[in-house]
C-alpha cells in the first residue's frame, strides 16, 4: 500500500509541474499532458529514467534518503511536501532541507500586484527579497527591484539603504533571530552560510546581537522612517506567513487619513 501511495504522489506532483516552472523549455514535440515527462524528472533528479519509472509504477525498491532528497528538489516540493514524501517512503524523518526556498509562488506574487495602494514585499528565510510590487520599489528604492536585495545586508552592512528608521534596533534583533532559525533549518545552504560570514565579518553590531540569541514572533509593528523625498512617514508593517516555503509577506501601509497615507497615495499614483 505504501508503494502505491508513494507512486501516486510522485505521479500527481509530476503532472502538476510545468516545464517553465523548473527551467525547461516547452520543446517542439506536443505533450499529451501539460505536466513534466518522466524522463525530465529523472534528469532533474540525476537518476535513470528506468529507476524513476519503476518508482512511479510502485515496482522499485525503497528509495534512499539521498534519492528522496533529489526527488524533492526535482519536483520543487515545499518543506511540508518534502516531509510527506519521506513519510510515504518509510523514512522516520526527513533530514534538514539543503537550501531555503528562493522562488515565490505565482499566487503570492499575484496577490502583491492586486494591492496597488499597499507596498508589499516577500522575503525568504535568509531575508532575501524574492518578490515586491511597484509601490514598494518606489518607497524603498536603492537596490530594490534588481533581484539582489537582502534586508539583512541592508540593515547591518548598509547595502542599498536609503532611509533611517525608528525601528532599526528592533529590526536588527528580528533579522538575527530569523537568520538563526534559518541556519538551523538549512545547515547545508551555501548561500546562507556565505551571508552569515559576510555579516559576522562586516558588522560588530551583528556579532553582538547574534550572541544574544534573540527570539521574535512575526506580527504587527509600527515604524517611523525618514524618506529622502517624502519626509517623515509613520508606517504599519504587518506580516503574513507562507509556511510551506518559510517565507514572509510584509504589507506596509499608513493609518487612513493620516499625512503619511496621503504621501503614500501620491507615490502610488506614479505607479
């Protein structure tokens, strides 16, 4: 029974994926179904087509953790889906994921575009920006929008920062707390390790905050920032979690009717 459940899970996930989702060209040969072909999954997972086919047909041997990890990456499984795959295969527990998820789900990115009056960003587990809307780009400027922004680097190394904020101290503790959790969850993530190395080498403040083992819970916070063009703004920051990808959606607004809200509205009119 377990083999059949594993086979069904692999087949259904393969059929849900699209070539462009995993970086493959659609190709010129018509597809009988819109999902990936077995040979494409096998190639992405670095295994033979015959072995993968036997897994989908419930004829293969129990896959090893290494094989399961490769399949999870090839099928773009979220952390919860990855754990489910390991359970179906009879493994007691899934080992830590190798890397944080650094892509944003289309429906999350679409949500940002449907809120033109709200500045919105999505950050991954290492505080890299993986999505943002035009108002956020106008509001926070700097390197935002280039696809290389990391809020931890902005906060502690000053990379791309263009304003001062009343919540800088609190945000520093938030950053360190989240990066500590990420380091525990993704011990094999080379990009995360490199980021932590940069922060430790380049910021005495980060080293001090890191050593305190800070803890924080995402939620509602208010900050006052000095924008170089709009002046002083009082903003509300509300965090929505995307737990399956270990990401956070941050919504930035101002109190209705306030001077800050009018300035944000003027900025939004440019979008």
